[in-house]
C-alpha cells in the first residue's frame, strides 16, 4: 500500500496532486508528506484483522511545526518527511 493511501480521513493522493499543482503555479505553499502516517501524523500498528492502533507521532513532525511557527519557514530534514517546496 502506497504512502498516500494510508490516510483514511482525507483523499491524500488527490489533495497532494492539487497542492503540488498550486506550488508549480507559483503559490507560496509547501507540502510535507510523511510516508506511513495517518491523517493526524500518527504512525500505527495494524492487527492481523486490519485494525489500526496509533503508536506514536511521525518523527520530525513537531520539530517542523515548531520551526514554521517560530520562523515562518522550515529547513533541514524532519524525519522521513517528503517535502515539496516552491
């Protein structure tokens, strides 16, 4: 299952496609995708029956949010986030 399909809360593939299109059009946006994370940026464990249990937040997510809130930008790596910048 691809990283963009793990989010049951929002259609992440279509949302990502639209945001990437806006970035290509010159909009001042960034897209951070955490492979394997759900909508709330949580990593999960899945039972044999397919039920998910949140295990932890994606590594680097809170550092990225702190940097953006503090500086209005992000720099460097934030766990395994795949970041699309303008």
